[in-house]
């Protein structure tokens, strides 16, 4: 209803501006009388009172140009009205959080379908309880609480998901591989060797060689076996233990080259927290069509924060 009223007044304003910009009240016809002179001769041309010029077909081009401009303006207003209806009622948070990308839309596996959003404002934004909705179907899912420091296999403390300026969130339609939504950190790359994540998690863990160089507790120069092992171990990977490894090497693996060991060692490092969250809507079906759909971010009051079409 509100958008229709805006559209109606928009058309009125458009015609008023067009009338005023083409002469408006200064046109001679505005001062001409409403009557024509009495006909005195059938062969003469009747003229109206006041100054003016007779109609000439040669001026019809400008009239048609005006008509075309009016039609173009009406079409533009209709499109704007349609956009307003699709967007819905605007949230006060509009522009603070925006859709920054999406992938796997229309995938048969909801764990492969995701949308990325970003805090584009200069302030923290709490997105807990917001919804992501399909413009085509109207169906959606609610953003849950998440763990700022995930601990797989344990009871996790979860809280509200509050985005700092620049924080990114990957929102997956399906279930979490570790059972919760969580903030990525320097060590979460270890998760990828036990579970599948779409898209893949970032792998920023300190390398096995760096940990060996810092934390190996015996004579490094004598333990060639452990040295060779850490040199060949990819980042965020726990080496396979075997009977040829020294006790010092086994301690290094257990204490530093696992997710829990990495967290214990680095959780107070300046770069431990990553500006990225993984959020899971825990739905068993995909939300978006493969094409011609819209991703809407709806705040806790049902108002639209952002809309992106594809």
C-alpha cells in the first residue's frame, strides 16, 4: 500500500516538473482567453483572444518528443515501484550488512549451498536472529548463536554473533560438520582433515616446522627423523605417529600439532582471531533456485537489510 501511494505521488510530481520545465505558467496559452472570436467569414481564420500562434503540424515533433519523455518517465517510475515492492520495508540497518557473494545455489545438497555477507559499516552489528530468505519462494532460515572458540567433541559455549566492521560470514543452508556455527581462527584449518567444508576453511596454522623450531624439547640436531617428518607435513595437518619417533617428537605432535594443541599454544596471539564466521541454518533442503532468484537479509523485526538478485 505504501509503495503504491509513493508511485502515485511520483507520477504527479513527474508531470508537474515536466509542465514547469517546458514553460509552465509563462507559456502564452496560460494567459489566453477560453473563447475564440466570432466567425465572420467562412474563408477567414478564427483567432483566439490574447497573443498566441496557430497550430502548425511542423511542431508535432516536439510534442511527440514530450510524449516519449513522459512514457520513459512513467516506465522508470514503474520499475522503481517494482523494486520497492521486491525489497520490502526498509530496515534501519540497511547498508550496514550486505550480501557479498553466494555459491552452490540450487545445489541438491544443502551443505553445498551458501551465501556470504559482510559488515560494511563502521560499527559492530549483532546478526543473531536475522533471517536469510529466498525472494522467489519466501522460504528462509534463521541465523543461530555461534561459538567464538569452537571445541569439537566438547560442549561448546555459544553466544550472539556480533560482527566487527569488515567481518565476513559464510552462511551455509545445511548442517555444520562439527555441530555448531563458529568463528574461524588461526587453528580451525585442522578441521578439514576430519570433515568436509564447503567452501573450504582457511588454512593459516603455524607450520609443523615452525612449531618444531620453537617447541621441540630435545636436541634438534640429533633427531633427523622428527626433522624430516615436520619438513614434509603440510600446514594444519597432524603427522601420523609411528614407532620410529622419539618421545620428544611424539610430545611435540600431541602438544602443538593438533587443533587443541594449536589453540592452547596460540589463542592469545595477536592474529589468532580471524574476521570470518561459519554459520549453519541446519535445513535439510536447498533454499535458492539455480537462477533468477533473490537473496534477502531480514532483521529481527522482519525488515529488509539488503537484497541481491542473480
